[in-house]
């Protein structure tokens, strides 16, 4: 519903798509054009299809044997998912399913466990680690409305629910785990088998980057792994206290070694996973690092995006009455559901719009925010060793310094959308904010769309050796191929933007954008590395037929 409701609400408050003003990227020495028949004919006149493909592969990054033995073996095959949108599932007591649940126990959850089981069996023969990479929106925290039995949400509330504090997010995660025991048991077994689990933060589960929330999630994961180890070790004899302590310590070691969180993006070889909400003005944040590097106390509300508040104010109520209306209804049906839920009351509508316009806001000026962003990116580059990761992709004589990597990533981040709430001072009122948006309307209309914004961000990475960027957020299968043209104008290679769709069912766009007719969406990007480089296969999982290649329909000529 958000996909269609956002434009409707934005029109009501005059807030179209926007993007940040972008400085030049000094490390970028390439230009980019879409990969089409026309551009291929322009750059490769008179060359056969086989010859063009061979030319494009010549400039592809090829990992060294050292990289393959170390990083390549460590992560093995990547299984990249996004947008599972897991809420509270089926109540363990009443056995009823939450009307907000997109990851149902007998559908998506069962299929996910089936897919993992099949991959575990394959790994026995090919001896490759399997790395599950959830590229954003694993959890649906803004649509989690209850706690586990015996708990209550603490702290202040507004008319639409509890505040977005770390302790509330922790309580929601416990409720999600209680509603999805099979998923957490499967992930625990996955880790116990020596495979890996990576989470990239999205806009619907951004709260997990807060240290308190992340620590709580690690404990939940460790407890699940420990329960699996205990169950596997059970014999007729009871496990004694010493053995229990050993299993507890082993569970913690396994989680520390095989689980990781990427609050911004995750990089492996020439592959980058980032959710994609950073190019969406409705779902972008003022900074990717606020709660990660500058956490407040557990009872202080965290930053939320404009889209989060849209969900609270306009989506939760109609979806409670008409479950899953956002999974296939037409835009006017969704709008009608919203109007029905508020009984056509214009006062309720205005209150909701006023609620949206009085959230969040920034406290520092633009120069201070830019300085803070650079400092945070510099810290992130050091902590995640990004200079080394980018330099793996470059020739020895053309290595980047750490400062150059920081410059490049600052430019990358500034290609993203400017979060709506970043336009307002924290202490301004609703009419001041509405007036500011109206005054900026002509300027905002000129800014690039979300898709163009995504491509500009990806091009900033492509210019520095990245070959594939995987995203989600849009809930569609997509491969956007780009020709990467070096400064000499002659050296041309290929780079790809791949969207892995979602596991949410009944998205009408799937019928239009895939070669097979299905309402059952189980998007998976399968990534393998060998001495020739990365091999990327965009798949859809079918429990009966296994992983099936997604055949995208040809786009209309431009």
C-alpha cells in the first residue's frame, strides 16, 4: 500500500521527490550509459554478439587466488534476499495470524526453511559455505502491534501506538521471534552448521542498528543456536551443568563468528548489497549512522522516516480491517480502504496529515551535518576495512588512500534522496513546515526520480570498481545494466543494478516484469565466485521446482 499511498499523501502536502545537491566525485574517472542495443552498436560497431560479450568480460574483476582462498571461501555462495517484512506471525496462544503479517508460517516461512534445507544438502557435495544475506526489511517493526504474553510496551505513546524507542523495538523483536519459531530455528541451525547470516538494515527495521536493539537480537540469536545445540546433543542422559555451559559458550562463539550486521551497505568482492531506501525521499533518513554511532538511551525515541509515520497514521488501521490489502489491490482500492477506515471524516484526515508534518526534524545546520557525516563515514571505513575492500578491485599502481575512499563514499551518500524531515528544524510547527514545502515546490520538481537517484548512487560505486549492486525496497525484479566507459573513451565494461524483489505475495507488477506468470514471489539472488569473477543469477524459488531463473521481459524501445 505504501508504494501507492505515498504519492497520494505527498500530493496532499506538496512534497514531491527530492535529492541532495551532489559534489563532484574526484575518484570517478568513468561515465555510464544504459546498456541497450543502440549503445552497444555505438561502442562496438560491426562486432558480433559473442565478441561484444567477450570484450565486456575482459574488464571484469577477477579475484586472486588469495582472495578466493580467504574471503571467497569464508562466505562461499551468497543467497541474497530482501523485503521479507516479518511481523508477529501466528500468535502462539490463539493460533491466529496478525493481519499485518507478510511472512506467513505456512507459506513464506515454510518455503524459506525448505530453500535453506536444500542448500544445506547441496553444500555437502560442493563444500561451499552458504551465506544468507537479507538486504533490508527483514522485520516489519512499524506494523508490530503487540508484545509476547506477559509483557507490555513501556514508555510514552501517541494516538497511533508506542514511541519508536529501543526498548519498544526490543519488545517487538521478541514478539516477532515468538511468532516465527521455524524461521529462527532454521537460522540457528544454519549458523550451527557453519554457514553465515548477514543483515543489511532497511527502512522498516532500521531500529536494529541501535546498540541496545542489536545486543538484544544477538542474545535472541545466541539462545536459538544454544537451543539447537542442546537438542542435537541430547541423549538418554540429562545434560549436566558443565556441558550446558560449554554449549552456551559455543553458541556465543558461533554467533560472533557467523552473524554480522551492516547498518549502511555490505561489500564482498565487486558485489555490494544496499537496501535502496536511501534513494527514496519518503523512506530516507537524515544520516545512515545516527543510532549506530550516536545512540541515545533506551527510552529515547529513535529517528524514523516519513514513510514509517505514513504506515502508523494511514496504513495500519485499514490493513487491520482488510488484511493484506496492500498485496495486490489497485491504488484507488487502497485509497478507498483508507477513507473507509477513517469513515470519510475530514478532521481525522487532517489530524493524520498534521501528525506527519510534526514528526522529527533536524537540530544542526547543514554544514555541521555534513561534517558529522564525513566523520561517521571515516569511522565506518576504518571499522569495516572498506579501503582494503575497494583496493582489492584496483590495480597496484592505482590504489586509493583511506581519505580518497572517504571522499568517494561521501559523494556516494550525497547522491541519495534528502529525507523529508531533514528539511525542517526540529522545533518548527505544522504551518511553517507546510509553507516551506510549498515554497520549495518548483525546485523539488526538477530533482531526479527515485530510479535515477538509485542509478547515480550505483554509478558512484561502479566508478570505483564495483561490478554489481543488489537492492530491494521496490518489491520488483529488475536488472539495470550499465556500460562503464573509462576516461579514454575506449575501455568499456559492464556493471549491473539488480533488484531482488520480495517474498510478499500478490504484487501485480510481477506479472508484468517477469517472464513467468506467478503471484508467488520468492526472490533470491544467487552469487558464486571463481577465478573468472562473480556469477550472478536472479532466481525465484518454487518449493516444487526449486530455484527458477527469472526471465525479465524486454523493455519497450526508448
